[in-house]
């Protein structure tokens, strides 16, 4: 099973899993892994690391944009088997532990089942482990400053979840936007920069406001949690997403 790995810049890779993305940043022999796909994407995660010349043992840390199952599916596996630390915003740490779960419910999905693409997406999500129990036993909040391969800088972008974070790569002019800004999704008929459909957000109004935070970042490449890489200023991408949300 081969992962769909795209090199975006030197040492920066966007990986398309099954309806979700993760990012690998490499620097010499070390790597940073941002998100880990669905539980069912584990073989793809491992293959993607191998394709970029890395391995689970070489991953200095797993950074979590947010703790939905399609983004932390293999985080606990890598933590328990390779000792890889899992880091998230302090507000997302209890979510990653599953002290609570802020994720779209099956009932909410069924209520939206009439929308194009929702039911096929839901079937895929369930088969990929979208409703599985995948808590991270020992997630840690970000330290005051991160010193990791790729130089990622957390940017708190709440709304999708309370502790959602994007990651700015200032030296490369790249933003890893997670689900704060995506470029496509199986449940959306819209193409290009956008917010996910309303049912996926903890607080939609805050998700819209967080676009302002992304808009201020100096970057001309966006690596989203869903959809293809977006080439163009993050400022313009955020503006487009805000217009579509309105």
C-alpha cells in the first residue's frame, strides 16, 4: 500500500491519506509529523515516512492540529511503540486524552444525510475508524518554544475545536492549516479555499474569526487537512474562505 506523497518544498511533504492529509517535515535524519490520519491509515503513515527517507524512530514529535479521529488515528500507536511525544495546544490536550469528545455525532451526520456526498463519506469514515476509540494516553501541551525539524510555529485557530492549531513555517512561507482552512472535502461541492461544512465545527463563528489569524501570516502555500495543496497567498485563501462562509 503506497501513500500519496507530494513534496511541496525542500523537506516539506503533504501526504494524502483516505480523505484526510498529514504533513512530514524533514531536517537531516530527523522529522516532524503533523497529524496522523484515520486509524485505518496506519500503513499509509508508515509508508509515507519511508518514502521520504524517515521512520517512526526518527520522528522527533507528532504535532496535533486537533484531536478528531481522522487526524490522531495513529498518534497513540507511534507514541507507544516508538516513544514519540505527542504535542498539542493546551486546550486540545484533554480532547486528545478523550476526557471529552467534540466531534460530529452520528445523529448529526444522519440529519445531514440528504446533502450530496455525506453518506458515502460517513461510510468511509466508519470503515476507516472514524468512530473508534483512539485516545492519546500522554499528550503534552506545546512548550514555550518548539525546536523541531522544519521550524513549525503553532498558531491557535479555535473554532473547529477549542484547541485547534495551524502551524506556520515562516522560513518556507508555508502554512499547515489543518481544518481551520481546507481546499476540499467529500461532503462539499465547493472547490478551493473554504471552511468545512457547519456540522463539523465546534463553534462556527470562532472558526470564521480564526481566518483573520491565518490571514496575517506571511505564506504563499497552504497545506490543508483536507484537499489538495493550495498555491497562493494565505491572505487571499482566507478571504475566499470567508466569502464562501458568508
